[in-house]
C-alpha cells in the first residue's frame, strides 16, 4: 500500500476522499490536535511553543528600547502607515525542520510568510501606550518576534499565527526608568527589576485557518502530503469581531465564490475554540522548565 | 613542497620507527626541528617576523590602529587574528579548500593568545574607556611542511616582540576634553611585554606513541593531534584536539606534561636569543 | 539575485540595563570618590559567582532527553540541561547531489543559535565566528564515532539549534547529536557523551590579594590563589570574571577513548588534569542516562507500532 502511495499519490488520496475521510483518520473538516505552551525560554521576554499535529513552531520575543518616533502632522492613521511599526516578525525555516530547506539561502516560503505575518501583527490592536517605556512615552519598547519552525508537516501559517498570539500574551515588560545625565551625554535607560512586570493588553484575537483544494474537495488543516498534492491554498485570518484580517488564495486553479463562503463560515465556527485555547495556555503560569509537549 | 601521499608500507615504516623512538629524520619522539626566525623584515608593519621550520614557511605581520575599547574591558586593547594558507603551500589550499583550515588555525591562535588572558593586554591601553590600541595580526602560510599550529604561534610571538608602537602623550584640550598626541620621534617607541604570550605545542599520536613537531609525512600517518598552549609561567593556555581517532585519558596526561616541558624549553631558548639581539626589551 | 530579507535592526534599539545594579554601582562610586573609576556597563558578568545552592560542585544539572521529536528528519533529539535547551536533527544518509565518487560518507555539522537564545543582545541571523567554531568542534567530536565507510556516496548532515543558552552548549550539542544519530540508525562505534567543567578563583585568604593571577606573579613569593573546580557550569559561572578557565571533554565511554578535548583560559597543569578527570567521570554518568533514554524511546516506538 505504501508503494501505491508513492507511485500514485493522487489516486491514493482520491480513494479516501470519496468516502469523506483522510488517510490519517480525520474527516475533511477536522483539524489536528493543537498544543500550546508558553514561557519556556528564560532568556526571552515572552515565548511560546505551538504544535499542530506534527508541525512545531517556537516563538521568542525580545524587547528593546528606542526613541518613540514623533508623529508628523501629515501622517495617516497608524493602521496603514508602516512607519510606526513597533513589532517586527521574522520566520526562519531552516534545514532542521525538513530536508527541503538549505541553511545558506532563506527559502521563498519563509520570505512570503514573513511579510504576511508582519502586516498581520499590526492588526492586533495594541495601543501605542502599552508599549511606552517611561510614563511620558518619550521612549518605547520595540518587540522582535522570532519564529523558528522545528518540524514542517504542513499548515505553517496557522501555527505561526497562534505562536505569535500566545508569545505576545506571555510577554512581561518591566517598568522603565530614564536617568538624565549631563547635557552632553545621552540619558541612560534602565529597567526596574524590583517592581512587578506588566503584561501587554492585546485588543483582539486572531483566528487563523488554512484550507486546501484537492481534486474539488475542500480540506481543512492540510498536512504536508496534502499541501504537496493540492491545487490551491486558501488562508484566512479573522479577528474576534469576525473582520477579515488576511485573505489569501494561491493556486493553479480558480475558485468560486461559494467555496470562499464555505471557508469563511468554517473559520467563524472555529473561533470560540481557538480563543479558549489561547486563553487557557496563558492563564496557567508556566514555571516549570520541562517542555514536555515536544 | 608538495607532499606525496604515502603508501601503506611507508606508513608502517614510520609507525615502527616511532615505536622505537627513531623518526624518519633521525629525531627522537620529543625532539623539535631547528627553526629560523627573521625579525622586522616588513618595514610598513609595526611588527613582523618570518619563521622557517624545516619546510614550513610562514610570514607574520602586525598592524595597529587606535579605537575605543570593548566596553566590557575598558583597560585592555584588542587582538584580531587572521591566517591565510596560500595555494603555494599545498594544492588542496586552492580556491575554497583552505577555508576550513584557515578558521581552525586562526581560532586556535585566538584561543591560546587572547581568550586565555595570559598576555597582558593592559599595555595596549592608552586611556581607559576611551582609547586603546588594536593589533591586527595576519599570518600567511607560504609553504607547509607539517606543524603549522606551532610555527604560527612562534612566529606571532616573535612578531609581537618586534612590535614597536609610537609613544602616546595625553594632552588636556580645551573645554576639558582629553586628547592624545602621537609622538613624531622615530626613536621614541614603546615595545610590548611578551612575557605572558604563550606558544602552541602540537603532539600527534602515531600508533601507541606520541611525537612532538611532526613533519609533513608524519602528519599523514597521524591518528589524532593535540595542540596545547604553554606560557612562560608553566600554565596551560588552551587545548584543542584534532584528528579522527580517540585518545585515552592516561596518554592525555602524559601529552600535557610533555608539552609543558618542551614548551618551556622553546620559550627559554627563544627569549634568550631575542634578548641577545636586543629585540625584546626584557 | 535573492536579497536577504531578514530584518536585523531596522531601528537603532538598545537594551535597558538593570537599575538595581546601577544603584549599587553608584553607591560604590560614591565610596571610592578619589579613585578614578571607569564606568563599566552593568551586566551579569560583573557579579561574582553565586555559591551553588541546589547541587554540589561535582554534580551536573538535571538532564531531560527525548528522541524522535522532528517527524521530517531521519533522526532527531531534544535535550534540556536545566535551562539550556538544544534540538538536533539528522538528515541522512541520503544521496549526494554531487556525482563524484567517494568511498565514505561526507559528514557535516551545523550549529545555530536562535536569535533569542542568549540573554542580552539578539543574535544576528548571519553565521558568526562563534557558531562556525562550535560547528567545527562538534564535527570533530562525533566524526570519530561514526562508521562512515559503511555509507559510500552519501551525505550525513547534522543540524543543531540552540533555543536557550545557559552554559554547556557544546556539551548539549554533542550529546544531542549522538542521540539523534542513534535515532536515525546510523552505524556508530559508540555514542559520544560530553561534559564540561570550569576552574574558578576563590577569594584568596592570604594578604587580601584579590587581584593576583593564578600561579606565580612577577614578585617572587606571591601567594597561591585558592581555586576550585566546578562541574557543568551555568552561563553566569562560565562568563564570570572569577572563572580562570574551562575544559570540555567528549568521550566514547565503552571504548574509553576521548574524542575531543578543548581547554580555554590559563590554568596550571594540576588544575587542567583535575578538570579533565572530573569531566571524564561526568561523561560516564551522562552516558548511562543517554542509554536509558534511548531504550525507553525505542520501547515507546515499538509499542506504538504494535497498536
């Protein structure tokens, strides 16, 4: 049977899809088990580890400080203006996750994912005041979010979005103190480790969902083999008010409006489950260092 | 010199010789080959040396400039090492072939001389926290006859002994800024204290025994190599093992002891010669 | 031409320092008003080594190991030495894209730090000299154990990623790589286990000479500084200014052969030998933990297949 899978992979899948089931036992609309754990990396200001089936992504957030850019009078609202970005996302898909990636040149998939996530992270509705370093807001925190894919088994976009969300919820920022020195030297910036740290107040949740079109069948949460055989990928991200934050379709065939509506409906249905998942992982304060979910 | 690859009989011959404490060129296991040092040949460098250890031929040059010191060590200057193996030394160093060995050689020099804190870098400090000397030590391997690690370290030590930095005078400028003045007098130079500078001693295991200072042919029969940095105080300044085979713990103890003895002898001879020729000031 | 899109630092940001240490330094400066104190930035390395509370000087930290964590790799392992977290995946033996004939497998190792792995500054995405050096050391430690001649015309690649660095990175990398190679089924003579130790300068008792170096100084009868050897140092212990030197030893315990030994810093002959001996004992103990973990993960795999 494995030989049949290798020689005629599409036929192999068709036999399962005709009976509304997938080779790993899932239904066409079922998603794999998601595990999220946060706070395992001590050197970061916030971290999380997300596992969707076998796909694993680890996210680490490092916070650094710089002068807050002053708003010029002609600037447009911050949603469209990328100059006021305070969060930078970077995705690394190295040879550790799969043998199709090389270590020297960054893969194209990583590049496209990175640009999508960079625009997505600004939809989290984090107030500028949350990221102020001192009380007046002269300096702000800049967050560098680094995502490393540790195992690539399909549906990396969802894993990355969930990782970013949970890592940001796990971020703890200390209180900042600015000490003015003599006029010629720059003021020195310090963090107050004796005061309790504060978490970020994130305005909304991001609910991601990826679908794949295989032979006119719509599959949710594709695995790696399904992604390779698919003719199109639809990636949707909602916020908690069901506004579309990202809608991306790539593929060799075109899709009808009906399929798109089906995808939007299915994503909406899943929203409560994802919101609960993110909330649960963040309320349990993870003090233990053992990352047993790996 | 191009070293031909050895046949299994030749390898066996060398191994048997080593067992009987008689090497190909007549030395015993712990004998060093005689080497020549030419000092100060490059006039544009602040310090330079050339070492010829049998067939190994290495040129070392040192340049210096002034910049702000590393904020974590405001009292010390800095050293930067780079090694370049020329294709003339061996055909395998052509193109990208030498990248790996260049990094290994430079890293071992860095480990022994800089990371060990054995050398006194405080002498390179001009004004704590503001200005210090940075030395850029570049070595070129022109010909390889075995034992590059040792020859490089001896060459670098001799070049450092030869280094002459112009004397600096600190002046008080206007508005309480402190500035420095580089002396124009070609006679007013300061030299470095090389008392603490270590050298590498490489021991290679061939069969059940180990030898010091292996030649090019012996390098091809080697099982494993240990490069040990030794300084004048008799302390160990860095160890790195190379080669594919393993070594057992008892042999390692013996090797480190032998390295210490051989190293201190070489340092003593070297310092005497440098003092006689008024190169080192101590 | 592909442009590297990775954003290193689009805006010049800096990391704020700890206020508590700054206040302590200010107080100390007020006390030494006459002396010319230079402002050293307050970092973790300026603190003295804290005395170990939860383990003795000759004990290594808690180790957690698991194999088979990356489904896409031929073999993989994840190791946690308390806070140091390292993941390793092995690809191979697989066919090489180059068509030249070579009689034994080509073996390459690559070690990478995640950009958030170390406290303080973020690590750059480009390969640094430190990562290259660790990769070379890792390769030299394990290559002696693999039967490369059994896999002609193939390539075996080992990739190690350090997620969190709290001291003992090379040790964790060597151990993880051995476990991953065993998980991949690559034939080896023996697994390689590694251990590290540092020699620290205790506060010397005689003459209050805190600043004297080890061994004899330039003044004839300088007092010998008390030093002690700690096994399995944390990052703070490794980088502290009291640390005189560090020794890393990798060995194949069944064959009793040492495959790699690296020593940095200036140590006397006795301290070096003591450090090496302590590491060798540590390696044997870690080897037994590796064996247990390998057997238990094999049992799990077999029981899963039987279900």
